[in-house]
C-alpha cells in the first residue's frame, strides 16, 4: 500500500506564495490622484451644470476651460479660466492623511488676492473617482475675517461621474454649484494663469 501524501503543507505554502504575490489594495486617495494626473498637459472645456441663475449668471454664460498644467509626485495644479479671467488655480496635494484642495486666487499683476488659499482636506477615504473636501480651519478664519459668513460651511467635491467627465462641486446649505469638464476631447491650451511664476511657494 502506497503512503498517503499529506497535501496540506503544500496547499498552505501555495496560498502563502499567492498572498505574497498579490499586490496590496491601493489607497483610494492615491488612485484618485493618479486619475487626475493622467490628464496632465491637457486642457478641457467646461460648463456650469448646476447653479443659481442670479449668483452664477456670469459663469453660466462664460467660456470655461481648465488645464491640468503641473503634476508632481505630491501636487497637481489645475488653472481654471473663465473667459479672460485667469485668476484661479485648483491645487490638489497629497497630505499625511489623504488629500487637500486649495484655491489659489491671483490678481492680474500676479499678486495674491485678499481671499486666497482657501479649501479643505479629506476626512474620509473616498474612492478612486470621488473625493470630498470639507472646509479647513484656515479657510473658516479667513472667510470670517472678510465677512463671508456663509462660506464657513463650504464643502467641495471633485469627482469623475464617468470616464469622460470631471465634476467640481461647491456645497453648503441652500447652495449647490457644479462645473462639469468634458474630458473626451482636449482643447487649445489657454494662456498661463496670472502670476504663474509666483505660484511656486505656498504659505497656506
């Protein structure tokens, strides 16, 4: 009679090897960052899809273009052009706890706007296609100092509702503003945002 072969150690070893060779699940913050970075160097057309007809009438009529202009390992900068207003840049950065979204506002001479560097940090893991940025303390204080009381409850959302769309959303009580960007077809690169060379160092 042949001896019975004990397969358990072999099965255990095979399972251990398979586990070791299977890559760990990637962090949704990293995946989201990579999804944004995949568009670096391209400009895209956008439009307001949700807004207040009174507050946002100018935006609704405007030619809106974004450019994923700069991507490093830790930061992505996306200028937002509204007609001939080149004052705005979205700054998405990696943090020790997730991601941050900041708004860099410049005057035409390149100097910082009085209300500048506001935004928030992720407090939840989110997903590869959806990240939420509740307002941070720096922004609450700045808005309060400039009498922008309603804005101290802001939350921003950046998401990919589908493969061909990037959505930027500002939310607070009685306020929902959304811009959707068509990622299906790059457009002509707009001029550099105001003060672009002065954007390198941030104090906020």
